[in-house]
């Protein structure tokens, strides 16, 4: 399919061929017969009902039910389609609680989003928040593309990272590798597997991280990681059990306290103090699991000599007291 004989083949897809469509009367006209929207193999009809659109061309699609667990805790696919769209194909929509990823394989598409217009030629695609008004269509005579409606508990945060440059368009240099990612995602989601949703979530995560890691803002950020940061992190991890102050760490890495704290949070996601606290509590959990030491002894071993502070910090990060954690998780 789409010129790649070993990709997107032998999948459990249903195919519909459309001459034109109109959402106003909830009917799409096929070259073979008239099909009501309710008869399409789509579990969630809101992408159709909440918009104006015209279906024109071949649509190969499938849908799998999504569990409550996946909706609460994982990334998941709401719908998938491989589309060979003709010149009349378009969609205009907003207020849909979903994220749409489209990738062009042949022909060309066109997108309007947040006041900007984008051409979407081969080896490019877009990733958008469908709650915001958007309009896309075939550019020219045909548009061969793959689309996924995605969702998940933290997908909004990944979209923010992807959208940090102010664009929703992405470009692919190694198309075969990227298409293999999409092919694996479709095959995994359409397979019969008791762990299907967990595998799909992991693949969506990898796909979105792949897109984020190729944004200009990410590349710019990674090109300017301070040379002092890795040695500083190593020093903290080797000396977490000893008193560590901002003055000590600033002197060690040769950065001012302000600059050190700013770049540390920028590149690790934690303040210096948060990083040290989490490292100490992680080590404390290991000691509580594998030794018979008291909470006070464990706190002292990880650099927290005040027993009351250790108790409060441990409970804040784990939700339970050190004693209860030891009773529940001890491996002795």
C-alpha cells in the first residue's frame, strides 16, 4: 500500500469508497450504495457529528474498544485510518477532545490551525489538538495519508512540548523508519493480545517522543547543555548521604548559584533540592526493603539526620510512613 509492499499489508481493515459526503444529513454516498454514518465501523461517532466534512476516496479503517484503565492511565488510539483521499475531501471542526496525527505518504494536504496555513507534502505531517478550530483538505487531486486520533492522561503535556516552536508541522528524513513505527503501532493495536493496550501506550509514547526530539527547540536545547551539568549530577549521586548545600555545589561546578539552579531545573525537570530529596528517599526505600534498620537509622544513612523531617518527607513522597513501607515491602 502507498508504494511500500511490505508495510500496512494484511491488516484487519474495513474499506469504504466514497464519491462525496455531507455531515448535514448524516449520510455519505458510496460508489456502491448509500451508507449512513451509523453503519460505519466507528465506535466514537463524535469526530463525524461535531464537524462539517466531505469524504471522497478510499478509507481503510478499523477500531478497537478502549478499556477504562487505558482511558485513565495510558495513551490510547481512538481511531485509525489509511486514506487515499481525492480532491473533494475535507474536514472543518473544533471542540473535539482528541489529538490528531496525520502523515502524508503521497500527494499533498493542506491545514489551517491557530491562524496559520500549512502545506503538508510527502514526508511531512501534523499533530494537533482537536479542541481548537482546524480545517484540513486534499491539496490538489489526491492525498494519501495515515491518521490516528490519539488520547491519554498526559498527552496534553507532550503536545505542549511538541508545539513549543509554535508549529504543528513535522518533517521526516528517514521515511521508511517512520512508516515502520506507524505500521508497528497499527499491527499492535489490531492484534489479539492481553497486553495490547500497554504495548500500544508504549509505542504511542515512543512515537510522540520521536516527534518532540526532532523539534527545533529540543535540538537547540540539547546543543547547549552546560558541560558542568553531568559532573554535578554525578557528584550529587555519589555524595547524597553527606550535607549538600547550594554553596557547596556551586563551588564544585564553577557556576553561580542562580545559573546552576536555572540550568539544573531546565535540563532535569527538578530543582536541585527536589532532585536531592527524591534521590535520598529512593535510596531510603531500598534500605527499608532490604535491611532491618529503623527509620531514624535509614534517614541518617541517606543524609537526613532529623528523624521528624525524614518521616514527613518520606510520607509526602510515598504516601505512607517509613515503618508501614518497611512492613509492606521488606524482602528480609
